[in-house]
C-alpha cells in the first residue's frame, strides 16, 4: 500500500494537548483519543465484522453521507486526519454534536483498520467507493441493525457480505493493519510482536497529569469522583490519573484552573527521567505545545529557568494558554530558526538539564494517530533519522559537565532510538549512559520489565498500557 511522506513529526506527548493528539499540535477537532508470534503464527481473524445484539444506536443517512464525504478527503492521506476532520466540521456547521461524535469515531475506526477495510471491499477501494466504506465502518462498529433503511439505501446485502469476509487468507500485514515495512520491523525487533501489534489496533485511554503546583493527586481524584468518569490513580507515574471515559474535560474547573493537563502516563515519566531540580537551568529542546515543558516546570516547583525551544511558531504558541493555566513563572518559550540559532548557542555549556523530545515516526502513538502508519514511510524515516542525530548533537553542546540529557521519542523503532544513541556515544566519549530504572527508582517509580530494555527507558502499549516511548539518560562527564 502506497504511503505519502510527511515532515518530521513532533509527537503530542501521547495526547498531551486535549484538542490535539495528532501530528501537529494545538489545532483541530477533538480526536478519538480525547472523545468519546512470528508471521503466519498469529491468532486467526475469521470475520471482519462483529455481532452487535441489541444495538440501539440509530445511524442516519446524514451521518453516512457526511462520513463518506470526509473519508473521501482523509483517505487521500494528504494531511493529519484530525486537522482535515476539524476543517470538514467547520464547513458543515449544521451537523449536531451527536452526529459529529459518530462521524469522528468512525473516521478513526476506518483509519485504525484501513487495511482490512480495503481487503473486504475488493475489488472496490475505500477511496473510490467512500459511501460503501462509510457503511461498512459504521456497521462494523454499531451493527447493521443500527442503521435505518434510508441510510442503507439497498446496500444491506453488500455490507453484510463484507462484514462476514474471512480474513484468514489475507496477508499477515493486512490482518495486522500495518504497512509491510513497519510490520516487518516490529516482527524483527520484538519477541512479543503479536500482542504489541494487537494493542496498536485498539484505542488509547485518556490520562491526566496533576499539576503539583496547584494540587495533589488525592485532591484531584476526590474532585473528579463527582464527574463519574472512572478516574483512578495510574500504576507508574505518581502524578497521573486515568479516566475510563472520554469526557469534555475542558469544561471542568480542574482543567480550566490548571490543576490537570492531558498527558500520557509514559510521557510524564520521561519528564521525571530528566529529574530537574529547583533553581536549575533546563532546556526542552523540541518543546512543541509544551506538555513535557509544563511537567518539568512543576517538578522544578516554578523555580530556576526553563527554556522551551521549538522551530514551529504556531506549535509553540499552543503553550501560551496552557502556561497561563498552569501558574508556572519559570518557563520561557523561544522560537528558534534551527538547532544552530544564536539563541541556542548562547547557552552552550551552561545548562544543568536538557530534554530532546525528538521528532520521530510517532509509531508508538498509533492507537491515537492511526493515520500516521499510512502517511509515514521508509524514505521519511531516513530523513527524520538525520534530523534526530543532528538535534541530539546540537542539544548536547548546551550541557555543562555533570549535567544530564534525556533523548526521547514516541517511536517503537530501534533506528530512531537505540541506534541514534549508540551513534552519538561513539562520537562523544565524554558522555555516558545512566540506567533509567535507577533514576526512576530514586523517585519511587518502578516500571515493569525495566531490565528487559536496560539501561534504556521503554514503555509499550501491550505491557504498560501507555503509548510506546523510548528514552535514554546521558550524563556529561
């Protein structure tokens, strides 16, 4: 399946911005993440569809037609799906909230299982037959009985036949819902590739970070109990809360007053891996919309100086309202031209801590951003790899002797992770790896299977229930 290259993807901290869990931060409609063994040995998937007994959802012709129209746009993979979806909704203001929710959920469902959608629709293609693709997607999620006759328009037999399609003869990559190159890499790298790939087909939970400047986790848990959203303390991050539903939390006082922010639990631990102290000079080298920046500022108790660098002015502008809510006074957003900007060079050798949250494939966030697997390819991976190595070298110059640098991605691929760090260490003998588990354990954080990936920090959807993250802690001798 052909994919179209995209520019370097700066991840959104696994959903660190409530309105933007996709490839470019700070814009777009609320996406799915904030709404509502070896090849050939996999567990067979015999049917594309599922039974939905007793479904009471009524799918109208308006929803079907609107979904078909937006799929015609999004399945071209010319841009981030949530940005395109947001634009579509702005152009169709008559759509109600319920219809928008159904359409948004269906879009992400179609993207998440796009390979099997194309398989069962043969010889038609989802983009060439968008209305049929819309019907199949909605029927898969809600059942054929959930759609009224005007929505089906005589296509009941065709949809039922597609839902019953046997997937066993389909290629392993189709059953995995992945492009061949990515499927091959995951199979090669992970002994438990099957449960990892299965996890990537699912939706992601909604995690919150408690702002330690304004509240404690027990206080926020007590406050959220009134919202009946299944709020529970997470297993690893001391500041994280996970919700069992996807509420409109931007209306909550806790969000508006800055006591909580949306941020994946694994992303929160990367900030703790840097372990900034009060009064230090810290740089978030690729800050984006600032999810990790805000977490670092809270750990510093709003003391010292925390620079948030990014080359994308619009993306960094997303930090503004969040920073105001947070109550932090030590954060200084700075738009830079590139890693050699004079505003970067003037800090060479002066910084105590540097975070390099590098642009990457975003392969660890496919539960939230399923369009990425169809928009990213090996050519783009090679280009992003060059960016990663260049950014890491530039950021390392900022560090004073004895300082710590954390290189992090939300990628599952060694090429973006271990290989980048190995190459850096080979060229910089004055840096050494520090065991991530040791740093976190000093903060009473123990991550399951830490020894498997030591000395690196790795979190995986099927093991830890978070997005896929990688980080390496480096200290300058």
